């Protein structure tokens, strides 16, 4: 049984065909990084326009690569939220039109649930299946959410960020230091060259729900650190580098980043990783988790993966392969399989919802 997945919630237009909930027959992702990079973040109006341009070729290519026509599909799954409403609308409208034209059932998928299913899908393949109850940490540019996942995919929200998402903190810190967008992968690449103990950041203890996160104070602390030293020259040099070559290599960035700044980057990254893992342990204990799932763009972070592996956690921790950590449509198709089994279909009234909650 094959499901076509479509994802357009932020700045990636993606389509994929998944078979039997676990085999990815094709996964196509058209990134808009070049469009938004020069603005240092996603510009919603430009994102919608780019999705409109990309949606038809991306879906066609996904079907071609899967060697599959519309008659070979059991359903079309689409991200209906959360995300940028104008971006979501492109995927939702196109999926509705496909279902109408080819008489296929339509399945609405929550983007955050998709990130969780990226791991569920792959862990089935690796025969190290996720055991329930599982603790799921979804960490991306838009989300830092902790869920309890019970058998049958029932979700309970345990904690979330009260301000910036972890990926957003990476992107904002990178931007203020003169690196390009998205900043997460750049800071992750530079962090091993700095001393993670050099700068001591303290994170505010949460009042109320102690499983909530807050990253805006850390971002401000980094800003204060830069203001106390004069970084104007090195930031200018990095911005110049970016003007000359839009995709600098790690070596290029290293050549224009002094040791003190590398120490800052390493210390910032270490603080974020510690905070994420501290929450994973605390919430895992609280729900007596039998496994943990970490997904979303920040799950690509090499330092986070290494720290999670090095630490003796009381349960196994699963990460998706890097290609399935960031936004993609295979995870959307995968999340649709249990819904197909339960007969949870949508119709032409399906709406794009910017603030769709999973639980
Ligand atoms: O899941 P995703 O592709 O889109 C959203 O749903 O937001 O995540 C993108 C986010 C960006 O903030 C990006 O900087 C961050 O994930 N990211 C990383 C890494 N790779 C991507 N953050 C830290 N380390 C990385 N290696
Ligand atoms: Zn995402």
C-alpha cells in the first residue's frame, strides 16, 4: 500500500511516496534556502510564492522516482498545520485537487506528528522498534515540544518552549555573529573547534511547569557577551565572505572566526544540548518511558547525538537519519498510515491551520 505525502508548512516544498508505512520509495525536497538566506530568516510571502512554483514538479518527480502513478496510490497525505498559513495553503489545496481528480482519500497530518513518525518509520526498518510509552522531543526552527506517546499514537504534551524554539536560538545567535541562515548547521560544524567550558551560561529555572523550555535569555546572554567585546570587525569580515560566496565551507568560516568566538559557539551549543537532554531525562522518568525519540532539524546536531550516546540514559534514544530529521514529506506519508487504518479521512473542507496543536 502506497501513500503520497505532501509537505509545505515552512520553507521546504516536499513530496514522497512511502510503502506500507516503512519503505521510502522516493523523497524529494526543494529547499528555499537561497531565497530566504539573504534576509536571515524565512519571509512568508516569498515562501508561498516559491511553494507555488515548486509544488507541481516536486510531486511529479516524487511519483516518477517511486515508479508509481496515481492509480498505484491508496491515499494522499498533506501537512495541514502548524506552519505558515500561506505556505500550508499551497500543499493543502494541491492535495485536495489531486484527491478530487484521481478519486483518492485525503489524510490531514500534523507537521509535529510527522517529525515523530520519521523516527517510528525508521526504527521499524532497523528492528529496534520504538517501545511505548515513549518520550518524544521535537526540536526544530519552529518547535521545542516534549510529548508522551502512548501505544496507538496518543499524545500528551509535557512541556514546550515559552519563547524561542531551540533551532530559532541557533539561527538567531548565528545571525548576530554574522553567519548565514540557517545557522544551526554552521554553529554545529564550528563547535568542535571551541572550548565548550569557556563561557558559563546559566539558564533560568522554570516557574510552573519545570518541563517547559526558554531559550531567549540565552540568546540575550550571547548578545551581551558580543557587546562587551568589540566584534564589529570579525562580523564584518564574515558578512563580506558571505557576499563573495553564498555557501561558505566550514574551512571558510573557520578562517574568519577567532578562537574566542569559537569558544563562545561551543559553549552556547553545549548549553542548549545540556538543556535538551536534562528535559529528556526528567520527562522520561516522569512518564516511565521505555524509549525516547528526538526529531526535527536540531536532531541533526552532531554534538547532541554524541552527548545523547555518551550519556547513560535509562532508555534507548532514537534519532532519525539526517535526511529525515529536517522537513520532508516521507514523515508525513508515514504518519498517515495509522490514520488510514482508522479511517480518519478529510474532505474538501480541510483547512490550513497555522496554530494546529498535536495535544
Ligand atoms: O525541522 P526543520 O527543517 O524545520 C522546522 O520545522 O523548523 O528545522 C530547521 C531548524 C533550523 O532552525 C536549523 O538551524 C536547525 O533546524 N538545524 C540545526 C542543525 N541542522 C538544522 N540546529 C542545530 N544543529 C544542526 N546540525
Ligand atoms: Zn519541521
